[in-house]
């Protein structure tokens, strides 16, 4: 899903986030399977595994290399990473453009890739129902293949039996629960509030609440959109206090996206001071997510950042 | 302990049984032996044969299945003798004066029945013949002639094609089976296929998902069926509450293979998850993630059932069927021994075979191509050579009427029925015809739709043998398809022109 990322300034490129995992891309380009396999052994969280899997899968041509690996030494890891690479390859063909600018052939190629990914991944979860990474990717295939809301939820529930606080998987389901993907605001808010409240303090989960409010904002009409963000500020601030602003918070892969979401939520709602907290927390990192709703994502990020922090720092 | 003997030349199985005697007379004939255009003729004969005995107050019943028809009764020895004698006498001289009434009884029975998942799956797997026929309407019931009924009875309901079973203290004194003779023992129905590729799927009117598969016959397949049920129940009912009912079944077909069927129901908004859960459960077992504890529990349950003193008696009906197709009668001890030998590896092998041969029924609006299942054919790959007649309201829609059959072609999709592979042609007095091919394909030719000389209709299916034709009663005019775009008020000249153009 690195589509178009090359054109972005380095701070905005996802591959530069979490530099400790960047070498997975290099190892994939080098076709060094032993290094990749050993690297996954050393990871200490599902969040890290999720990002590392994207680093591998996002390398163009990774699916060709991983098909060979799967044929040579089939394993849960190789099949899972093949699934992840096929999802990325499919999305590279589809591009991230709006659906009306995507051709029928592009959609067909996406679906072909997603079906192959799904079949690799379902084999993994069948052999090992505790395969968290494969269940996570099966949330993505379910969405792309439009298998339905209840099926996505079933997959999430299977994953949550093993890891009930998987923030990145919860973020994926959050998308599916939006009305644009067949869900409802009611289901969306119920899910994010429940998961944020249930998570141990100091995680990233509070950002799910901010995400839900931003999704609502993006679909609501002018006045209601702005009013909804203002109304939600106390709730989102409290959620942030319990998560990334909690003393026990330690950055883990996913934190940049989480801080960026909080920053966008408060910046769009005109709350410069809380927004500044998150802009500062981001340090040199940046993202175009959410900001690109208002125009050029890079420009908007900088404009709001300057507005909140009172000038470039 | 099952004893093999003979009553009046009919092979007979006897097993001890506490309480009232239970006995059944089984014939090697069923739906799978019929043709679609005469489907239900066996069922009709079963009803006619029971008419006389039905006057008395017995716990009797008849049952028509795919390859067998059975008459059975629970009662005193005297009742059993009277019942079986009555059935045999009725089969020798059917009360044909009852034919019209029994036709109505069966049509009423049919209209009150809802299709089971097995009925929905059968036509897609086997087509409009053989084992696919239980999934079709009994088109023959309203139209079979008395001669056809008599001929069918003489062919199939004979002494040579029968077996008897008795659960009780032995053959009741004075039991005779005065059946017509001069027939033969019939081989099992041929197993046909309408699926070019498996695993396959189709969508149908079911709230939930269903599956069937062809597996080797034997204890391992029975255990697989039960292990699958445990997996479905755990995942779809216990863990998620997505289904209220999950069920599986294992049965054997007369040709010697086994069939496993599974179903999981769903609330309308949960159907996609039930489909996903069933797909995952089938794959879980097929890749070999089978819990030893599940296999052990199923075997223990099976052992318990076989240890029941009634186990031998309870198996008699099925064993009589086996005997009719030439397979050995198996004692409870033998079945117990095969059950005990079942291993996880054997269940794994069955599970893999089940997935390879599987047919999945998905809810409407869903697919299973994403899971590696191929869509079962819904169109034909061939179009007959012949005259082409456009359908009046759509230039992309036309009939091809040829010497070999008839096709309807809409855009790039075709439905073709070849006369040589025609299972039935329904004909209405208004001229409408519906042809159904062995592969299940349907072509409806309607006088109101065809832009041409209506006389063309009479060429369609003209050479079919009479037993493939079903003359239907007049239709309500609202049921006759009309062009979809309302036409301007017809003027005589215009119609004439149309006719000439199309002719």
C-alpha cells in the first residue's frame, strides 16, 4: 500500500516510520528468507509483527519471491507473508484512487490477488487458529472481497480470542464498521468505546475513539461535522489520557498513526493546545492520513502543525 | 445377532428385538430409477399399495427414497402377517380406481413440503436424473397413466427385487409374500454428475450454508461427519452464536459410496459469517487439524450406540438395502471392530476427500470463489444449430431451434437442452414449453415471447418420446411470461408484418 508514497517527503513515507523494522524491506529485496524468518522470531509484539509484515509485503515483487519460499519450505510464516504481499500487490494495481478512477481490469486484478491471498491465509488459520497475523490479514481480504460485515466480525473475534488488544487489527475492523463499508455509526462507536475501555492503560487504543469521530466528521454535513468534533473533545481527551498520554505509555509500532489521528482530531476541531501535544509527540514524523481530506495532505499537515505549535520548530 | 433366511424366496434378515415386532419389506427401486417426466411414480405406487392396509389401525408406513422403497409396520405377529400379505396382494393387483385420489394426496403432500438442504444440493450435484431427482417436483404424479403404473410395478416391485427384515423373535408362522414373479434384481442406479469441477458452489434459497461431499463408505467417514458437526457446533453456535442449528449426516448410496452432508442456519444479517465459518471448518479438518479428543468422543458415542441390545434390530432396514445391491450383511461386532480401528489419520484423509469433492450451497448474493470453490455451471457451453427467433422485446435475446435441441441465448450466455439429453418437456395448452436437460439446464419457450410464427413452437420437442413429455393443466394467464416492455396497442397489419418477418 505504498502507492504514491515515493512522491512524499521522507517524513511522510510510512517505510521511514519505525526505522527499527526497515531492514525487513532490505532483506526482502535481497531475497534473504533466513534473515526474515529469524527476524520475525525476535519480534516481541503483534504490533511489530504487523508492521514488519507490511514492510515485507510492500516491497514490489515480494509475492514472486514469497511464492518460491512457500513452494520450497512451506510454513505458517511464509504463507502469511505471501498473503500480505499479494494484498499489497493487488492494491498497487488498484491504486488508492477513488473507485470511479479505477478500471474494471484493475479491480479484477485486485480481486484475483485478494483471492489468492485469502486462500494462502485461510490455510494458515486452518492449521493454526492462533495465527494472529493471518487473521489480521484476513480482515483486509474480507473487506476487499466484500465478504460482509458479519464475516469480518467473525474473523476479528477469532483473532481477539488470542489477542484481545490488537490495536492494528481493531483499526482494520473500525474501517469495516463504518457505514461506507456496510456498518453503522452505532456499531462503530460501540466497538471503539468498548475496546478502548477494555485495553490496558498506556496502549494506543484511545486513538480508535478519535478515529471513529473523524470518520463521522468526514461523512457529516458542514455544521454538524464541526459541532461533532467539538462535542467529542472531552471524550477523546479522556481516551488519550488513558492511552498515549498515560504514564505507562511506551511507543510501539503504530504509535505514529495513533498520534497523528489525535493531532488531526483536535486540530480539525479548532483545539490547538491539545493538538500541539500530539504534534510535539510526533517529533520528526508525519502522515498525510486525515489531512488529505482537506486538500494536499503534506501542506495541510504543515499548516495545522504550524497553527498549533505557533511556527515551525 | 443377525440371521439370514428366506421367506417365500425373498431373502430375509432377522434380529432379536424386545417389544412389539417390527418388520419391513424393501424393494430396490426409488426416485433415482425414474425419469424426471415421470418422477414420483414409485411414490405413487407406494401409496396405492398401502391403501388397503391403511384401513386398519396399524403403525404402518411407507417410505420412498432415492434407491429403495420400503413398507414397514410395528405390531403383533398377526398384524405383521396381515400387513405384509396385504402389501404383496396390493402390488400384485393395484387398486387403480384409487389413482386419481392418490394423485391428489401426493400433490397436497408435495405442496406442504419445504425443500431440505439435501434436496437443494441434489440437482446441482447429479443433474435432473438419478440421484438428482429427489430435488425435483414429482412431475410424473399428475400424468402417469394406469398402464405406466402397472408396467412400473411389474418391473420393480417383484419378488426377485425384494428383501424382508424382521425385528422380533423370528419369522411369524404362516407368513407368505405373494409377490409378482418373473422380474429381476436390479443394479444400483447409475451415479451421474452435473459438476465439471469440484469443489464447487452455487447460491440458493437457504438462510445459512450447506455442504455435501462424496466420500468412501465406512466408519472413518461416519466419524468425520460427527467430528465436523462438533467443529461447526463449537465455532458457529457455542463460540459466536451465529447459528442456531448445525447438523451433519453420513449416509451411503446404493452404488457403494458415502455421502456427508452439513448444514448451518443463520439469521439474515449473519449469513456471510456462517458461510465463512463453514468454509473454515471444512478446511480445518481437511488440512488435518483434527482433535484426537473429538475422534475419541465420537467413537465412544458410536460404541455406545452399537452396544445397545437393539443395535442389530435398528440396522436391519439399511442392511436389507445392502443385501439387495449385493453387499454382505455386517454384524454388530464387525461394525464395532471397524469403528474401533478408525484413526485421526483416516478421518483426515476423509476430510481432504470431502473438500475435494465438495459442493457448497451459499446464501443468495454470496459466492465462494474467494475460498477456492468453482461456480457450478448456470449456463450451457453449446448452442444448437438451427433457426434463430428473436425474443420480441430484446434484440440480445433469441431462441435457436434445431433438429438436435433448443437454446435460448441472451447476450453471450446460453441455455441449451439437447433432445438426446432431455429429462422432461412440460407442455401447456397455451403452447408454452419448458425443457429440462439432464444437466439441469432449463429452456422455456413461450408463444408470447417468440417473434415469429407461433407454429414454430410445435416443432420444439416434437420428436421426444412420449414418456419424456408432461402435459400440464392450463395456466393462469398471469403466469404466462410476457414481453417486459409494454407494446403499443396491436394493429392487425403490424402483427402480420411481425409474423412474416419472423417466419
